[in-house]
C-alpha cells in the first residue's frame, strides 16, 4: 500500500504537461477518497487501499490525456455555489464571476422583484449564482442546447433554486413582448480558427459554447442588436467577451442606442464585461416602438 504523499508525488510526475499538476492531483485524490484537500495535507502518511488507488490511477491517466479536472470530478465551484458539469456544458470560469458581480451591482437599489435574464446559461452557473445572492429576484435563463438545458435544470434542483425559470430558446427570439430589468450573457466569443481551441480544456468543451463565428462576434452582435426591445426603461445589459473585443462591443452597444456604455476589467486586469443602459424613455423610432408595451 502507498501513502497519500507517495501517491500524490507519483501523480505529479505523470502530469508534467499540466500547468496545475499539484492541484489537479490533490483535487482528484480528494474526490476519490471523498475528502477535502486539506484532509490530504493533514494525513500524508495514511495508506490508500488498492481499489481507490486504481480508481485514482485511471483519473490521472485521463487527466494526463488532457481531460479537464472539472469533467473528471463532475462539478466546479463558481461564485457562492457549486455546479454539476458534464462535457455538455462549458466549465464555469473564475472571470465570469465579474458578470455575476455586475448583475448584482445593477440589482442594488432596485425593486426586490427585479427581472433578470441570463442568455446562454449552459450549466446555469450565472443565473443560479444571481438567484442564490438575491432571493427575491425573478431570474430566467435561456439555452439552446437540450443537453445543457438538462444540466442547468438539474443544478437548479440540486441548489434548491427551482424558482429560476429555465427556457429552451435561441438568444432573444421567442421572448415575445417580455422585458427584463437586467440581461446578462456569456455567449460563445472565440473566433472559429483561434488556435486556443486546440489547447487545454477547450479541446473537450462543446464547440457551440465556445465559437462565435469567424471573428468570434456573431453571438455578441445578435444579442446587441436584439436586446433593446427586451430591456425595461433604464434596464441594464452586460455581456462577457474576449479581452480584445471590448472596443467592438462598446461600438455595437452605442450604435444600438444604449447609454453609459463601459467595459469592466476582471481580476487579472483584462477588459472582460461590457455593460450599457436602456434610456429612461423609449424615443420615437425605437426598434419595435409602437409594437410592444414597455412592461
Ligand atoms: C460560453 S457558454 C456560457 C455558459 C455559462 N453561461 C457560463 O458562463 O459558464 C455559451 C452558452 O451559450 C449557448 N448558446 C449558443 N448558442 C446559443 C443560442 N443561439 N441561443 C441560446 N444559447 C446559445 C451554448 O450552448 C452555451 O451553453
């Protein structure tokens, strides 16, 4: 029998290609043993039985082949929640917490029953984190992939957040005359031929969750051009985008008539989320004006 310390040391050597070999090995061993990582550090001399050792070996082999740790353990922490993930959904990223914080900032001082919409919800992480933080907010989420929808709904149930409305849909189409006070989206925004798609975790994630057409901006364009008729007066829209797409998204938002357009930087200092605000009053000639009531 080998000890925890010996097992982790051997695993780190097999994960030479991973930039996070030590953390990967600890997370996978903690998963197999049903313990926290801190427990491993507290008991490095404990022996691991053959069955668990074999299960761990198998996971290390898959990780050495590039499979993301989150898919191997089946979940990922995000903001104040932990969400189930499978290869049908994007793995929630730490930088996407800025989108949640932007929504929570926009919620402050508003009616408690503020209507929030998350476009392209995937695992549901953004919508569910907002709903967890704001129990009175009326949160809805849209997703096109049936497999991802099933994961988002399962996560809502696991987290006791069944009140979040999870809808099958294609961005803003099919919403009829519905309006929201806050609309957020982390759409696919990688360019189709970006070499990063062939590296790291991205190789295993759904292409439909990553690629936004030739220049990466297809979904951002569609959301920007369609969002105003679905925003309440002074409603806020915020979208995540690539670090080099901020100027283009600000231009799209400004062209569509959104006010107070600005780009926020993530914890790493990268321009990551652009937000804008609908005017207080619908001007004459507004897209769809006359066809829809504001509320
Ligand atoms: C970048 S992932 C974001 C997932 C999740 N919101 C997050 O932040 O981790 C984009 C999501 O948009 C979904 N999506 C792609 N095209 C869509 C469309 N036309 N309508 C609705 N959702 C779409 C994808 O299936 C994917 O789940």
